[in-house]
C-alpha cells in the first residue's frame, strides 16, 4: 500500500477535529477553481487592466505569483485617475536553494530585460523573486523559466512552500543526502494538478472537470491546505534555516560514522506571524515530535501534512496554521494521529542542539577539497554593479550557486586554481567589501514599495538602522559584538523579527513595535518592549540598552539573554499564554 493510500485510508477513520462555522471565502475559491485553473487564461488576454480579476487575483499565488503595484508611485497615478502600475512578483521554486550558473545567467537576463526594477531579490527561504513583471511578460516568464529547468509551482498559496535545507557545503556527504531529501520532500508534496503546465506552458489539456475526468490531489486534497505550510531539512547545530519559523522540520541525525545520514527528528508547529491587537494570534517555536529512520521520511511528512489538511482551521484564516491546530487539539493527539496515518511509531527524539544561525561569510574549504565562497548580499537585493558581478562569476564558474536562508549567496564547489579569478571578480564588483558581524547577521523583509501589506519600511530602513547600531556598539566599546537585529514591515513577520534579539515590526509609516529577548540560536521568541515607537525613540532606547549591556553583562552574555536577566523584558516560555501579557 502506498503512503498516499495509507493517508487516505486512515484519514477516514480519524476523529473529526475540524473547527465548525462558515468556511473562509478562500475555501470556496479553491473549491470552485477547477484545480487552480480559475479563469486565469482568459484574464491574460484582457489588456484593459494590468491586473488579475476576481478569484484569479488569489489563484495566481498557487502558481508562484502575487499581484502587486509600485506603492511609491501609486498616490500620484491614482490622483491622476490612472490605474496603479499593476504587475506581478514571481517567486521561484528552488528546494535547498541550489541553482546552476547557466540558470543564474538566465534569470539575470530576464530580470534585466523584462522587469520594472531590474533586480533579483534573494529571499529568506532560499529562492529568488522577480519584482515588477508586467502582465504581457508573465507567460513568457514562465516559459523562460521552464527552458531553464525551473518553475514557480507552489511557492505561494495554501500548499507546502519551497523546502529549505541547511546551506552548509562543508559537511558534504551529510549535506548532499539532506539536500536530496529536501528535493524529494518538495516534489512529493507538490500539487499534482496539470493547471500550471496547461496555463503557462501550453501543455495539452489532460484533466479537467469539463472533460468529465477530474484531476486529483491525493495528498493535498481538492481544497488544498487550510493555509500556507512551510518545511525545512536542517543539519544541527547550524540553524541557518531558522527552523522555528516552520510548520514541519526534519532535523538530520548523522549515522555512527558521523558523515552519513541515519534519520530525522520531526519538529512541528513553528510560525511567526500575528495580527496587531488580535490576542488569538501569536508567534511560537516548534515542538519535538519524535525520531524516524530516513526511509520513513516521506510517509511521515505526508502524514503530518494530511493531519493539518484535515484538522486545520478552515473557518478563520488567522488561526489556520499548524501551530494553532496543535494548540487546539494538543501535541499528543496530533502526534498519535500522525503515527496512525504513517503506520509507524516515533522513536524517542535524538539529542540535538542548535547553536548558531548566520552564514559564514568568505571562503571555506569543504570535505572534498573544494572551496566555497559565501557572499554577503545586504537584504538579498542584487541590482546594478553587484548583480553584474554575480553574472560575471556565473560566466566562468563550474560549480553551483546556493541561495541561503539568510538572503546570501554561496559560490559553491570552486577548484583551488579557480579561486583567485572568482575572488578578483567579486572584489571588483563590491561583493567582498568589509562588513561587520552586526550587519551580516541582520535581516529585513522586502516591505515597501512592492509589498501591499507593508505598514512601515523594512529593507530600505535596515542599512541606516544598522549604521546606527554599529555606531552605538563602537561608542560603548562593543564593536566586536553583535545583536541579531531584524525588521519586518508588518506583523506577518517575513523578516523573522520574531526570532531576533532585537526585532522591529512595522505599525505605521516611521513607527514600529520593538521586541527584545530572542537568542542567537533562534530558539526563543522575543517579547514586546515598545509599542508604536518612532525611529528616534527606538534609537534612544537601543543606545541605552547597549550601554547597559556593555557595563552589566556577564562574561560573553548575549544581548537577548541580558535583556531578560536584567528584567528589561520577561522571557516568553509559552507563546499562547505569555507572549501578549
Ligand atoms: Fe512572507 C506574505 C515576502 C518569508 C510570513 N510575504 C508575504 C507577501 C507575499 C505579501 C502578500 O501576501 O501580498 C510578501 C511579498 C513582498 C514582496 O514585495 O516581495 C512576502 N515573505 C516574503 C519574503 C520575500 C521576505 C524576504 O524579504 O525574504 C520571504 C519569501 C520567502 C519565500 O521565498 O517563500 C518571506 N513570510 C516569510 C516568513 C519567514 C520564513 O518563512 O522563514 C514568514 C514568517 C514565518 C511564518 O510563516 O510564520 C512570512 N508572509 C508571511 C505572512 C503571514 C503568514 C501567517 O502565518 O499569517 C504573509 C501574509 C499571509 O500569508 O497572509 C506573508
Ligand atoms: Fe510585506 Fe509584512 Fe511580509 Fe514585510 S512582513 S514582506 S511588510 S507582508
């Protein structure tokens, strides 16, 4: 019996732990979409508007795109009674973030020739986004990606998103195995509908309700998941993927040789978003479920996804993610149901420790004698000189590139004789400029001008904010130290500020809530310290706290631990009960 049959069979026997009430409108939209087709094809012919209409506005997300417009120029266009400059943002699917130099050159060409901003934006989920693709370029874009061997399937919408994998090319055998599993997971959990191929790649129509033959979605179901779902494969102790932001994590456990892979700890139910003022929402770290041998990985993943599919809240989308399902039904009930569906009992969790998060910037040598160069890309934004530098490297590079979950880029697998050439290009294009640890470990989400949900600046404010913090660290004799600093333009939390030692979350233009007390390993959620503060207030407060940290810290005490010990904020132990207090 296949895992799929197993999941379907046992789902029938499961206790119904669904939330009762009127289903969210997104459920209707998915149900009526004919397996994600909607009327997207017709909409593409409509040249009167640069946007997508009705349900298609949301449905294109399942195809990896978001409808956006440039918010910097929106007021002026609207004042002149013109349509905002509507366009789409595309997010590629790139499990584990690995891409070849040829593919890179292809995406560089598309960004340069066919997008409004000309940039490639590396995201914190190991992929890239094109911003500013006009409607007439949308279908050619998908065909271009397809020619490059890439797609944007399921990088948005209520599905399992791009699967992350620790980008550590050094422990190469373990890394390779972990990466292979990340790819398998991504493929196994993809939607099976032919809609993407039909709409974008002109593949012959094979299944549709019109032919009387239905597509089928054996794992995700006809109405897909209740909400987005995020997965990682992580190699401890390095938590570069920030596993606590994810619904489902598989922590790689090495075999006795220490080099190969034995199996995985499954850790579920992390997530970082909340809604200002809505106390039923909260960010939280993920929970240990148990250990499984590697052969059981796909069954286990499928069982977890199917439990969330059946038990996740389809009435209230603010409470629909896996962490709320677990909070509602209890971890033990969730675990027992996963075991029943995968037909296997978890073993005791294997000991693992997470100790660090950032990328190791610069050169490092791997097990196989190859060299790997991690380039720090501030905010993941590649444009102009730096973008040209990466393209020049791609023209001579024989290994691959790895996009990291910290928005950086690794030039991986460089032979010793190629090192100096690559380094010379990187230096010429400003890709290896000196930076502080403070800057290298900071992160912001995209926010303005493209994100429709942004309440305050993030990517465009981060460099200035870090200049200020660097100045404060120097002033207080702490220039060799850093505090993990992150900004999100709204409480959706894309910049992962809810796993920062100091996090800012946008409230209104120029105003943020300030959160303190995460840790360097990324295993603790910070707590609100200031509400709706101006940047001046935040800077003053930060300066005072760094001064106290410099004078009162215990030896080697991290900033996040210090602010808790010093009583500046309370430690968040259980998010559902004490994050809002
Ligand atoms: Fe995100 C929505 C950008 C990682 C939680 N996110 C968005 C949208 C698409 C806005 C929208 O819905 O219209 C943003 C597009 C901005 C733009 O113009 O590009 C956006 N999210 C990003 C990226 C690009 C931030 C970045 O600077 O790297 C990241 C893309 C990752 C990827 O490649 O898939 C990104 N988003 C995250 C993360 C961090 C993570 O996954 O590690 C989170 C918090 C973790 C979590 O999910 O709990 C995150 N994004 C959200 C949410 C809140 C979801 C929720 O649980 O309520 C939204 C809004 C929503 O889904 O309704 C959102
Ligand atoms: Fe947009 Fe908010 Fe996500 Fe930032 S955190 S990218 S502002 S949705």
